[in-house]
């Protein structure tokens, strides 16, 4: 099974050790933020494909596949999109964007995270769709529209929906899992070209994995004929104890429980982490530790030494 990681453009360009780690371990790469709207479209007219193209060139040179992240997301939207003021205009921009971006990478990006994080933060036991420009102007069918447009632009591409916080024990997670399962089932019933589901896997290290809930979710996806992808695995260690050996062991154990529950129901198409080394991780932006110690969410440490989390990932990648 392929292992993948998201790629940050700066160390890709500046740091040989970073490139070597990707070349040594990865079969897939995902541009970290180069395909977000706010990076791709600094103005309404201009498209900036520099980042995506650079990661693609690296992937091609090393016989890796590049994943597409992401076409529709509530976040990382450029300022100019605030001027959008009608359903017709929203639909026109969505169409322009998806056609332009997907056709540019047609046959190159074989898997697209078409809609990212469609499920809201639940209030209590139920979760609906997350507020966004798209939901506001186009209603819940914005998801159908996005998938249909992506399918038109590259009929051979695998199109997936991607979300987080479905794996742990708790009401919040159960609500999100339920909401995502229902959304996916409805999309399939409406004949939307949806081929798979991405579990981001930003695991909240302080909670246990809901192994039954997660396996059950993955079984449901499998019975709908969908592939399952682990797209952004890392373990949020903000609330885990400070000692490094202990923390690394706990991080690995959570990932083990997560992957074990997924594998109990289906073999995923990929295990991808959100970064490869603790040296470059988004984690402190959102989940800084109170004691000021650096986060250790990823399979390799700041010096590119493998951590117990790598042992777990490597084990599952080799498992039948
Ligand atoms: C993070 C990225 O790593 C940052 O570069 C970005 O600025 C903010 O978000 N879910 C996702 C990713 O789908 O795109 C997010 O990435 C992490 C949460």
C-alpha cells in the first residue's frame, strides 16, 4: 500500500534532507497549500500554478503520484471571493475554477479531494453542513455540482470527499460520523460521481479511538462501493505528557488503533500523513502545547529519524 505525505514548497526547494526523506519513503505526495483557492487565485482573473507544478515535477521525477487537495473548502478563500453576491456568480466561479484546475492536471492528478470538510462542528448530537460561501449561495447541492464539474473535467479521476473528527469516542465524533455517512449515501443515491472517502486522521491524541464506530463507518463506505483513503494522518499531541519517549509511544498507539479499526473493515487506498517530519508541521498553528515543547505529530523527528509512528505506518503499509 502506498505511503504519502503532504509537501511544503519551501523545504522542497531549499532542503536536500527533506527531499531525500520524501524520495526514500513516499509513493504519493500532496501539495500542502498550493492548490488552495487563496494560493491559486490571488485575483479573480489570475491563476498561479507554480506550487502545484513544482510538486508535480518532483513527483514525476521520482515516480510518485500527486494527489489534489482541494477544490472546494470553506477556508483558505481569497479576499476577492467576498465580492461574490449571487447564486449565479458563485456557480460561475466554481465552474471556472474546477474546469481550469482539474483540466490542467488531467491524467496527472489521479485522485482529487473534491470537497474538503463539508461537515460542521456539531452542536450537540447532530451535525449539518458547514457554513461556507458555497452553502450560502448554492445550498446543499453545491457538493453535487462540484463533483459533477470535476468528473466532466477529468472523467478518469478518482473523486473523493474528505473530512476529520470521525474516529474518536464521544458524542461530537459520533455526530460527525453519522452526518458524513448520511451525506455520502445521499450523494451516491443521487448518482453523483463520488468514488471514495478520505479520512483526514488528524487524530486527537487525548481521546480514545472509537474502534467499533470507525470500523462500522468504513464498512458502510465499502458496501457503497467506495474506496477509503487516509489522507492527512497526524496525532495532535498538545495534551499528551511531555516526556518524548512516552509521548511518541502514545502517538504511535493512537495511530495503531485508528489504522487497525480501518483495516478491520477495508484496506485503504493510501496512508498519507500531513507532513513527514516534525520539523515542518501545521500543528503549532492550531494545537500549540502549553508547556512550549515542540509538537511531535509525524512519523519522522526533526532530524529525520524514524519514530514509533513510522513503525506503525510501515507495518500497516506492508500488511495484506
Ligand atoms: C493546514 C495546512 O497545513 C496549512 O498550510 C494551512 O494554512 C492551514 O491548514 N485540514 C486540511 C488541511 O484539509 O488543508 C489543513 O492544512 C489541516 C486541516
